C-alpha cells in the first residue's frame, strides 16, 4: 500500500505565496467592499439632511403658529376660554403632519404711563395657555420688550413652545423651539376675556 506523497515545503510556500499575490491583485469585489464600508456613512448623512430639513420646517411652522394665533385673537372684540381653546386647536393644525402639537400661551397686556412720570408700567389683564405650556421656558407675566414700552398701548402676546425630536434621536438631542409674537388689538383697545385668569 502506497502512502500519500508529501509535498516539498518549499514548493508549498511558493504555491501559498502565489495564491496570496493573486488574492491581493484580484479587484473583482473592491466595489462591493467599498460600498459596504460607505453605506453606514451615507445613511447617516441622508438622515442628518432629513433631520435638518424637518427641524427648519418645524421652526418655520412654530413661527407661523404664533402669528396666526395672535392675528385670530387680535380680530376679536371679546373672547371666552372656549374660543381660545378653539384657536389653540387651529394653531396646532398648522404643525400637521407632526404628531406633536405645540404648547401655546396667550396673554393680554396693557402698557400704561405712570401718572406724572415718563415711565410706563405693564399689567397683565388675562392669560390662557395649553396644558403642557412650561412657564419656566416662557416670558414673565408682564415681560414686554423695551421698544414696546415707549407708549401707552395694549398688546396680545402669543408664546409658542415645541420640542423637536430628530430622526437620529439616539445620536442627537431633542431641540426646544419657541417664538414670541406681539400684536395690537385691531377693532377695540381692550379684548376682555370672561373667566380667563
């Protein structure tokens, strides 16, 4: 019985070396490997661009909510809490198709001259907000920018708050957005609100 013929170790090393050279010169699967390496990076870039686009759109809509709500309230002669709640719903519909609604606060402020003085004071007549509105993130009850304190006037202040949650929320943090909008009443100096605090 004949045994297997053993190959010469030098010949074996030469074959192995030849195959390794052939393997490293073979470029048939280079594109597939490069694609596999770049795919996660391309997905992250795509998701990042989509997140930036959605974030800019959400910020634009938050600004629009504040102006629309302010405009609707400014056209009233008097309001009731139920009317303001309806206006909140109209404002929330601007954010569609987002599943999250913005938080809104409407305040009616009076800027009055202090007697025998060149100074003005601001008083809060009434205010109404949605349930989740965070007063810590909002303005103070009688806070008005300095340029609106120069003459006796009444203002409707609308504050909006929204927390944007990116698609890549595992990597990126949520972003708090908000807008403050001031508008004067259109048809009367004062817009009373029955049962508003």
